[in-house]
């Protein structure tokens, strides 16, 4: 077996050194009835070439985003990732290292995390950020649980524009620690309705901007009302590139900002791994979940980095920890950070403008199609279109013509409107893609 | 002296060294690396874009007009920055990484290639089901391998890491208890030796923890457990037990079947922390032990890379009693061989753990590992892992102090008795290993052993590497006994940094760059 360095001579020498006759002697401690006597109904080992062939065959059974006109968003975004990103994250020293618990031989990972945290804090307009969560949805759920710890109140209000998966993941986690989660029905422009629901019992309000329909939400009035009642505003985003053009949530009064970082540096990956971003203001940092990297000095007085404030964490505080999270999205942080360092603020702005312009062009074209109506008054790179037909049928039919034409809203929420199609255009979309989608849509809606 | 709650020293002793510094700040191959914020430029970008058309914005008046103060660097600068940083990291590909309980085994490069195939890496999670049949088939196949290796009827693939799998399992248990009208059952037994994630998870799921002591053999004290269960009586509040097996002392819980029967008879469920499943794969099936739920760390047992802290993946196998309460989504296959995703929560399901369908990038790597090994290779890997650990135990037990007598499973636990009266602590020993070119073992964990040193070599080490490692450890143990305190206290000397002041980091947190 190509991955196992021991041969039978090694094995028998080692058994001899241990003082046993047979490998079975080392498994003696397992009670007989616990040992499996059955042969597993699974195949035997295969050479690399065979595994690869099988996998390529499987891969070929799906339509990949780069091969067709592609307009899907709704929480995962296709952007061009520079080649250097994937090259660097495959360096052994990053790929095959563990969590940096031994800082003297992990300064590479630790400095990356420090830079990552700085980038996320600046991007979101917040004071501090952690070293990542699993993804945007779990970051959102953890933020709600954190709000309960901070405010000592039990009611969370979820605005109607929150991605339905985020809303469900939050409800699933928060309800098990006795947080009463109020989820409003999804409608495109009703996020401001949460303002009237905020009262002294409210622990937090969760608002996504741009929301799941692509509409951009002004967080300031919601933050003001929240703060009047000592509630926290949790601002959510699913597309980090939007922050290249939209005012950061930190400048709009958010107390905690959580989001999905996948759009920068990380591919679609059929939904995972992605990277959860989590930022807040300094005074809340000791209630934050997840790992945090900080600056310190070594015995020579030189600057160095180390995981810190770990008395919040499970390996120290056990049942009193702020979260059970251990493994996070390390390598995806690295990918995010490399891509962001290539972009810089200036490149990010340019990328965001390109996205917005592509979506603008597409929205204008679609609005002219009979039977299709763009519902948004504002958007970044995705918007909601009301169709004369069932959106899922239209998308399936487009797929049969090799066009991935967006996400039917009903895919995210079966009880939601059947005629709404969420369409996204990033910088990878070109004029030919737009023409292809629009003529196909015209045909569908004729 | 600053110490943490485990008695570990967290600030270095000041020692005066006579090392002349280079003009460049470099040390040969090791290059000084400033922050990107100190070398980058806010007006620069390393990516070329076509010119904007100048269209009117439709941003609802929420445009950011200020510059974003993030530095940009060109591609050559980026390559230098990250390659230089990478050279300050230890890695499996560099040497033995014997972190107990973390399973740092070889990461086959075929798997990296597979994960990047466009039909897995470049598909959107919400594409029409007809366009992602290959990705769904891969998930279905992986489920098949995992459920067969565990002899369990179902697996929830979505959990994004081990701790997330624990949440999955414990929330599923809670959903079952609530469905049966047993909402008063909230007590979860957790051994002292457990990973910190276990008690943290139990609390995060609304349970409370009842801690179980270890006996002098490093296993659960059955007498204590039995008397606790008996005392709580018929209308008890027992929700279940969370147990790692083999446990974190590297020992198989030999009374596991009695434990699971006892918990079941009290109306509770058995959660097994699968972090150490790599000691059992192909030889023991958790389903045969009465396990109701167990997460499998694909990033440990099935070799998906740790990536400096993630991403992981924690598929959670579920018993007959729990499977109907699994979270969404999951993959099903019809008679014609067509795959679909069940994404709607029914009244039984405990809910949804995350957006989309979990860690596809880890599923593809893990399936590639499983197919490469096959049932024969998996069993051999398990045996080699156990053999390697016992070889280390046998080769060091005369100089170091094994925490328990007898053989171990895939990892070997020492305490700090052998350092008694030397003035050298576990942490000093660990830091001295760094100077010898090794990543230290897990230290001060599990908490049931004083000054714990937990060594897990995995099956990936050759006899040559093991012998070199053993030679080094013996040398260090002898040196410690000979009273060479200074060289231990001042270690590491050859690493990119000396020991760090962790107390300072926590007392005056600097968590980001500030101009």
C-alpha cells in the first residue's frame, strides 16, 4: 500500500521489540464481542490511476460553472481567483500544519491569521475580528448565541431578508440554548419592519445587507432603535466583494458583523469548505467565539504572534466556553488573505465596480423581457426577478440548454414565492453570457 | 511566574544571549517578514482589471466613498511574502508531528488533485439537481463507506468539523428525547479525560455536564458510573454519555459494552467522540458497541489536510434510534440511479446545521483516501498506527514514565514523573524537542495525568523516522536527568522565535494591525 512505509520485516522487528508475537496481541484489550469478525463489504485498495479515473468520471457527470453561462449566487459566488492563491495554499508548510499551538514553529500560520484578522476588521469597519468560523451561516448562529451572553436577554429577531439557510442554522443552534428566535417571512423590502418589533426584551436583531434578494439595506435606523433598547445589531453579508463598494456595516452602527468570505480566494466547492468571518467591537471581544491571534514578544523582545484570549475557548474553559468550536477554516483564511493582499483596497473597489456594472447591464436587459420584472430598487451584483412562470421550471429548462440561469427562491424556502428568480452577475460574466441568458429567457417566457 | 489553569508557564524567563544580529534581520534561509500592512501600499493592486464603464450606481445611496485602507501587493511580492512565512512553519511533510489526539498523518497529494476537479470544486451548491449528479453520487458513495465501516444505518454529512459533528449528534439526541416527551432528560456524563469540545458541546445543546472520574487504569470508573445511574433511579434525567474511544489516554474503554447497556437502560443515548476512530477502522465497528451517534473527523482519520487549523469535516453516523432526527440536507438515490437532495425540514428532523451541503472539498479527498486504501489498506493502516505507538512506548518506557501500564492503542501517554526533581517541566521538554527538529507532542492533555505528554506517531512514519525520534527522545530524557536545566529552560534556541510571552498577549491584546 503506497501510503504505508512499514514493510513486514519492519513490522516483525517492531513486534519483537515490543515483546509480542502478533499484532493481534496489541488488540487484546478490546473485548471479543466488540471485535468485528465479518469481512467488510467494501473493495480492496486501488492504484492511484484507478482512483483518479473513477473520480474524473464522476466529476464529468456535473456541469461546472466555468463551462457555461453562469448566474447563480444566493450565498455562494463565482469570482476569478488568481493562480498564485491556489499555488501558495498548497505549500506543504501551510497545507500540512496543525493549529498553531506551538507558536515558535508556527509563526507562518500565526502571522497569516493576524493579517487576516486585520483585513476582516478593516473590511467590515469593526475594531477586531477572529481567526474565522466554519462559514457565514454558522458565524451568524454563533453571533446570536453571543448576543444572549452579552445582553443576558433571550429574544432574537431575524429580518426577512436573511438567507433562509442562515436563518434555519441560527434557529437550530439558538433554540437549543433557550433563545426565542422570531423569523419574519421573506419579502424583498420588508427588512425595516423589524424596527417596530424591537423592545427591551430584544437581545439582537439580525439583518443581512445586501439581503437574500440582493436589496441593500440601510442599517443605521435599525441600529439606532436597537441601541435605544440595549439590543445588539448583528449585520450579515454573504458576498464580501460587496464591501468594496458599500459602506461597511461597522460605519452603520453594527455591534457584531458576520459574513461569508468565500467570494474572495475560495472557490464554490459545492457549498464547502467556505470561510466564516466574525468581527465585533473591542469591548465584546472576551465574549467572542473562536480562535484569536494576537501580537506579543518573545524572550529576545522580538515581535511574534500567538493564539490568545484562550480562556474563552473549549480546551481551557470546557463547559463554560463561549463556543465548542475548535477546528475552523484555517486554509481558507489563508486563501482569502492572499487574494485580498493581491487586490488591496484599490483592487477590491475596482472588482466591486465591475460586478455592479455587470449586474446593472443584466438587470436593464432583463427588465425589458416580457414576463420578467426586476423587483429591486437597489442591488450590488444580484437581484430578484419576478417571472410569469414558475422559476424552478424556468431554471431547469435553462439548464437543459446548458445555462445556469440563477437560483429559484423556492429552492431556499419551499414555502416562499414560486415565481422569484435570484440572478447574480459577477465579473466573470461577459456580453455573450448576458445575450445567451436573455434570449433563452425570452423564449421561456414567450 | 505566569501560569495558566493547567499550571503551564505562560511567560518566558528572561535570558541574556550573546547572539549577533545580522544587518538584514535575516538568518540565512529564514527571511525577516514584515506585515503586508508595512510593505504594501493602499494605492497598489496585484490584479489587472478592465476599465469600468462609468455606469450609474444603484446602491440605494449606501455607496462607500472613502478609500478602503487595505494594502495591495504585486504577484512577485505576494509570492515572496507567503513563501517566507511558510518557512516559519513546521509541517507533516517536514518531519514527525506526534500531536496526540490530532492524528497528523500523511496527506496524499492525489486527494488534492481530486478535490480540484471541476465537477466537485467548480459547482454551485444551488445548481439544478440534474446538473450536479456527479457531486451527489460522490456524497452518496462516501456515506456508503462511512456507514459500512461503522455498521450504522445512517450518516449526516454536513457537520463542518469534529466539534460541529458533536453538535449534530447531541442535538439529534435532544430532538429524539423531546419527541418522546423526555424534555427533562438533560444530564450528560462526560469523563474528565474528554476533549474540551465535549463538555462545551453538551452545554451548547442545552444539556448540563456530570463529570466522571477515571480509574487507576485510565478508563471510566464503572463503580462511580453505576452508582450515579442507580442513585438517579427510574425517573432519572439522564440524556446520555459522551465518550471517546479509544479514550484520550490512548486506551480502549474495555467496559464499553457494559457502559452502553447501562446508559441505554437508563433511557439515555451513547455519543462517541470519533476523534480516535483511526485506531479502530477496519477492526471495530462503533455500531457493534451500542453507539448511537459518532462524528468522524475526515481531517484526522481519513487524512484531509489540517491546513493550519482547518477546514475540517465531521460527518456523524447515527443509529436506528436517531436516524429519523438527522439534520437536512441529505442525499437519496432512486431506483433508476438518480440522486436527489432532501433539503426540507420535516417534523422529525432536528433542523439545519449550516448553509448548503457541508464540506464537499473534504468529501472528495476522504473518498479518494478510502478507495486508495480499500478495506485491506484501512485495516493495515490501523494496525500500523497501533504498532508504531507501541514501539515508541516500548522504546521509551525505561527512561520516561508511561502514565499507565500495559499496551496502548494508537497513541501513548506519559506523565512527568521522570522529570521529578530535575527542575524541568513538560513544557521545557516540549520546547527542547523543537530544537531537535520535532514538533512537540500534545502536552498537558488529558487533564487526568500530571504534566501529560501524549504522543501519536500515526501509521505514516517509517521505522527509520521512528528510530531517529526515539533516539532523540532518549537523549533528551537522559539530558534532563543529568540536570542540564538551562538548555531546557532556554529552548527553543534554533526556532524562528524564542519562547513567547503569552501573558502579555492576553493582558494587553493587540489583535490587528493599527497604523
